C-alpha cells in the first residue's frame, strides 16, 4: 500500500480562543492483478475472494489510522506502515501528546491531565478514578471547569477487559433474589465501544503492549476530526485506462481512498494504558 500526502489546515474555536491543528490529507492505494488463468480456468472463488478483500482494504486502513490516534496517544508521533511520520499531538501544544499529564491551555497558566495516574487496568476503582479525572481535570481554554458528558467507555478487544466492561455496564440482579434491591449505577451510563484495531502495532499486527488500553470519551465534544475527500472505492479495468496488461493479459484492480485525521484538543478523552506504569 502506498500514499501521497498533502497539507491542509482546519481551525477550531474553543472557548473564544482559536486553537488550530494542521490536518494532513492522505491518499492510500493498493493494486492487485487477476490473471488470465484465474479468469478462464474456473478460479472464480479465488477471484471473488481477492476482489472482496481488496474492497475492504481502504476502509480497514482508515479504521486503523483512526485507532492509532489512541494507540499512540501517549507519544507525540509514530511511524506508520508506509514509513510516514504521523503527529499525534493536539493544537493546544505541539510538544504534548494527546494523552499526557500536563496539557497547556491557551488563555491560562493552568495545566490539566487526561491520562490516569499509574495507568491501572479497568476495574471498579480505576473506573471511578477515571470519572474523577473527568470531573476535576476538564477545563476550557481559560482554565475554568467544564461540565462535559462522557458517554463512551472504549476498550481494546482483549476478552478480559471486554468482559469486565460488560459486567459493570450490564449486570443485573434477580428481583426475587437476595440482592433484589441492588441498583447498577453504571447501567446505561456509558456506551461500550470495542476498538479491534487499538491493540496493534504500526503495521497492524497484534501487540501485547497495548492490550489493556481503555478510557472514557465524550462523543458530543470530541475534536478528533476525520476529513474524507475520496470515499473508499474500487478502481476497475476499463477501455483506455490500461486496465489490462498487454504482456500478461492480467486485469488490474485497485482500491483508493483519500482522507485526513487530526485532534484539536484533548479534554474530551481520558485514558489509561493499563500497564501499571507511573
């Protein structure tokens, strides 16, 4: 897969303070060939499988790049599978990662953190600590407290973490049982979002380093922007577009997409790496 980058700039106005972040427009592409033998010797299942897989690649790459904004949130940048350096900083401070303990504000000397101290794994105590972080460490650009609805609990697809989240959000008690009066305070409080490409490395391979990542996010106040200039689509052989290789008789098919991703500020997301690191 290869890509071409173009620089575009978008602006976000936050609490009467202009906070901006540069968005890089990326165009990704992947080509495959369907051979003459595959077309003429009853290899249709293989042809269908190759074309179906190609059709998914561009959307999957977009999902991977979006997920990596959280995977590498504690770093200021990472190098993607194409060898391109991708910045994961915000518009508040280009030297600070998306998930950090000292975020600057434009109109105040106050700083705030959005990464939970000691990075605990998901548990009842850790979730309450994350909620305290949402209450006490969410500011506008003037250093004033903001009340922000955090409605998403996101996790990786690690089975233990997923099951723990579901236990907290979905557990109920038999009305005729010994604990019939127990009320689940987390029921309907958050929407659990499982991110299957969160715990992978830059090449998309599973990585235990990111296995226990989790956090809370506000869908209403998110400033993680996805700009799509070219929807994921297939490029098929046609007359005059060199769709058939003269020397091999291969039919060439391609997948294409063009998009950009950037994060303007960090107060809408709180997270933990789940590795116990201070």
